[in-house]
């Protein structure tokens, strides 16, 4: 423990946010780091509890709580306070290969489980994690480490999201020869095309890809396995193939009249927005939101990213529809600490909309019943209140209302892997997820990890999947594994 009285002396202090009305003028990240002195004090607030639930990564009350990577949080908080930066880094990298991603986008399952959160303000674990890694980059503590010994094993990783990157990083460090295939023009999966730049600057992803390349990982971008390269070609060429292709099939709306222009899925919209930002696609022909009345169908995190992106593009009006009722403001009695708190969250995009327009863009317990079009293009939507009867969704008759709409973004979640996964790879899927036993599919040479196996989840969980899968692949290739 850094300082016995740390939590008594110092209050919780998070990184500063840029004012919502200011930050919507650009796509830059909007959190400013605390000063080094202030940050080290935040490390001192950690009491190194006897039962550090923060690093448990366990399921309580049906949801995960604590860090799925079992990050050694009390250890590096202590090193932060004592100024031992290289020790802090070593302990962090022991469990988390990419803290610069989780330190930015993780919902911080650790903080909800922090013992301090049971009676007050949690330790700023996520911000502390970000400090350790970014401070290390700033101070030159991170440089390419090429494995001194190479095996003769060749591994192909299909998909370069956080799970694929983790598999590649760890198997390369182990000495295997790894090639990552990515169909997009840039590596990173949803870290690059999906999560908006204001949450995760794309230069941060590029920095990691460059480091991995310097350490010996080969990236082949713009090539889809199963289309541009046959599955037979890669299974013949490589000793093992790891499928990290994500859970990319979007859930569609159950509404009449979808056969018109002006309707798009969230990831397509966010990907297009990012490509237009970099001049990769002609903005004149792209379906963006400038000047439009936008409906975002889906009140979750992805929907929120769409709200924030539309605000930056200059949408005229945004309404976000959420089918579920609004959660309570405080934990209910049947949802005690250290369970994940099922309370109302107002995310950064919603916060920006409230600051700018004076109203929450969300309407709860509401869905779209019909879509009306004119000359082949969306004109309005009929929204309807919903309730639940015997666990089933029922539309409330008479509650229908018409909202004008120039663009409808469907952010209603994902139902699993794209159909091409089963068709091209010939492996078994169940409810859209790849069926595996210890990360091995029913083709003995093909492994799988990440959202493709679990369903759409979180970056931290994709990294945890990638770690466990890399170990399984190493065991298969070598007959044993000393990877953790
Ligand atoms: C809009 C959005 C915002 C999100 N925000 C957050 C957040 O803030 N925090 C958080 O923790 N989680 C967030 N998530 C969830 C998180 O991004 C995912 O859980 C995570 O990226 C899954 O990682 P993955 O490696 O399994 O798959 P993905 O990141 O989906 O990567 C799969 C990759 O495989 C490639 N691919 C697929 N098939 C092939 C093929 N045949 N050949 C070559 N390449 C192929 C795809 O192009 C893609 O690049 C968000 C998700 C979305 C959609
Ligand atoms: S990865 Fe997420 S859950 Fe784990 S310590 Fe970091 S912020 Fe917390």
C-alpha cells in the first residue's frame, strides 16, 4: 500500500473533460490528464484491500464485475504513488498487452467493484492505468522487443480487432511467426472503424500496430480471407489459423417500410464517417448526417457513439430510441455492491446533446413501428410505446406518434458472426457464435476468439479471450505451453 492514510487525505479526482459545447467542434479525444503530482496521489488512494474485488473478473448477479484481465491493480497503484514507473509498467503489461486501449474505452468494471465504491468514491483505476502506459511511452520506456528465438511455426490470424491483436502479440512474443489478415484498409477492427476518434484516437491504434510490426508481426490489410484469399490456401500454408472476425451481423428492426434510402446500420455509419474524415471516401456521396433530422434506434453505447458523431457532423436534430425502460438513478436493493450497478448512465454523446440542445436525446420504452418514405427516401417514422407482458414485448395501442426523419441509424445490437463465416470456413456456429472447445473449432487447425465466440462484448473481454486462445494455440503447436 502506497500511503496508509491516502484514501483519507485525497478525494477522487478524474481526468478533466473538455466542455461538451466546445468538444463537439472536433473529433479529438476530450480527456486531459491530471498533473503527475495529482495522479500519484490518486495511486495513493488504493488501500491494497485484503479482498481486491477490483481484479476479480467474476460474475455476480448475472454480470461481470472486476477486471476480466485480473490486472494487478493494487500493485501498480502502489508503484504509481512511489514513482516507480518502470515497475508499474511491468506489472501492468504482465496481464494487459494493450492498456492504452482499455485505459481509454473500458467501462472500468474494476472501479464498480472497488471496495471504496461500496461506501464512497472508487479509486481512479482506469485513469491510473492510462497514466502508466502513456507515461511509459512519453519517457521512452517502450521500444520494440523482437523475440530472440523463433520457432518454425507459422500462424495466421484472421481479423485485427483487439482479440486478433492480442493473439498476434502473444504468439509473436512466444517466437512463432504470425501474419494478421484484415479485410479493411487499416488494422484495428472496431478500435479503428467503429469506436469514434474522440473516444480512441486512431493514432494510438496506429502506434501499437507499428510497434507490433517492428517486433515481427506481419499485417496484410485489404484482404478478406474467404474472398480474396481462399480458406484452403491459408489452412494449407499455416500450422494454425485463428479466427478473430468479430460479431458483425447487425440486428435489424422489426418495422414496416424499411425498403427505402436513408437507413443505415451504426457500424456502417461510423466506419463511413471515419473514412470521410480521412478523405478516403467522397463526402458528397456519403450518407452522413449534416443538416438532417436523425433517429438513432438503440439507446446503448453504440447508439451514443452515433449521437456524438452526428453532433460533430452538424445534424439538425437527434432522437435516440431505447426499447427498455429507463434504469433507476441509484442501485436497487437487489443489485448490491460489488455487482455491476444497473443504473441510468448518461454517456458523453447524450451529455453533449443535453448541453447543446437542453434535452436528453433519449426516449425510453419506445420503438419504431413503421417507416414512411417519399420518392424512395425516408421521410418520417412512426414510434410507439412498448411494455412487457409475461416477459414479452407488447406495443401500446394508441401511443403511436410521427417523427420526421431524414436519416435512420439502426444501433440495435448484433446477432452474431456474418453468414460468410459458416459458409467460407465450414465450421459450426450456434446462435451466431463460433462453437469452440478450449478455443478450437471443429476444424482442428482453426481456433477462434473474441466477439466471434462470445457475441458482441467489450474490448477488455476480447483481450482476455485473445490471451486464453493464444495459450491454447501454443499448446497445440508445441505440445505444451508456459504462457500464462
Ligand atoms: C460502435 C461500437 C463502439 C464500441 N465501443 C466500445 C467501448 O467504448 N468500449 C468497449 O470496451 N467496447 C466497445 N465496443 C465493443 C468492442 O469494440 C468489441 O467487443 C471488440 O472490438 C471485439 O473485438 P474482436 O477482436 O473480437 O472483433 P472486432 O473488433 O469486431 O474485429 C474483427 C475484425 O475482423 C475483420 N474480419 C472479419 N472477417 C474477416 C475476414 N474473412 N478476413 C479478414 N478480416 C476479417 C473485420 O474487418 C474486423 O476488423 C464497441 C462496439 C461498437 C460496435
Ligand atoms: S482493463 Fe478495464 S476493468 Fe481492467 S483494470 Fe483496466 S479499466 Fe479496469
